[in-house]
């Protein structure tokens, strides 16, 4: 009887020790989207700045991706969520913040920020994150990021221009921090492309206004 009791005690201690080790070994890992905007070429400048204020609204996102768990997709009809690989901040918030910081850093508009408390902006940037996930197929791993962005008038909700992309970037060497960087790099490149469209639009608008004044 004593031996049996002793064996139970030993087993309980070992089980407790193993459970503690497993709990300590599996800790959540948090990842964040981030980059520093860098002025790369003259197509991303306009002088003088556009004398308008722009507010970047929080991007919409489908329920599938509206969570801190990073999504991994195996096929068109099967996906899963990482239990311990998490976004530090929900992606729609981080992406919206990065877009505002990116545009503000370039100085294209008089002001570009996430909120206006005492005044009304002239335009707003809205959009939808269609997908932000890891593709995991046999012998193929990739970062998938799809999104739509719109510049529209603040009061009239009239679309001025839009930009959308759906990119799948293969990752032969995969680490989750590289995945976060890949998504960040895609966002930086596509916001640059969006800004090129904005600059072309307002340059043509200035040219048209100038020609109208000269002809009148």
C-alpha cells in the first residue's frame, strides 16, 4: 500500500513538472507590421503641397481576418489560426496608422492624420483589407495580402480615385518575423503606388485650373 501511494506521489510530481515545462515552453509570440517611409523618387513629390486635409479611416476587414491570431490558409476551403503566433495589434488598426504616417511623412497634403478633433478634413482615405494570411501548401509557402483603398471627399463621399492590389509573394525560407516584414514591404510599395495616382490626379487638376484661368 505504501509503495502504491509512493508511486502515485512520484507520478503526480513528474506529471506536474512536465506540465509546468510545457506551459513555460509554449509562450505566445507577437508580431507587428512596421516600416519607415523613404522618399525614393521624384514621382512621389509635389510642390507645393496639396492644400487639403486628409483623414485616414480605420480600414474595414472581413471577420475571417478580424482577430489577433495570424491566419494560415491551406486551400480555398480550408484555413486555420495560429494559437501562439499573434499580431500585437489587429492588422486593420496598424495598417491604417501606417498609411497615415506614410502620407504625412511625404508631405503631399497640408495635413494627413487619423483624427481631426476641431476641424473637418477635405478628403478621407477608406478601404478594405481583403486578405492578410500565410499560404501553406505542399512545397509552397507564401505571404498573401490583398486590399482596396479609396480617396474620397469627406462630405460628399465622392470617390476621387482608388487603388487595389492582390499580391502573393512566395517565401522559400519562412519565419514568422519574415512574414510580418513581407506584408509590411508590400504595404509600403502599394501605398507608394497609391500616392503616385494621387499626385498625378492633383497635378492634372492644377494644370487644368491654370489653363482655365489663362483662357478666361
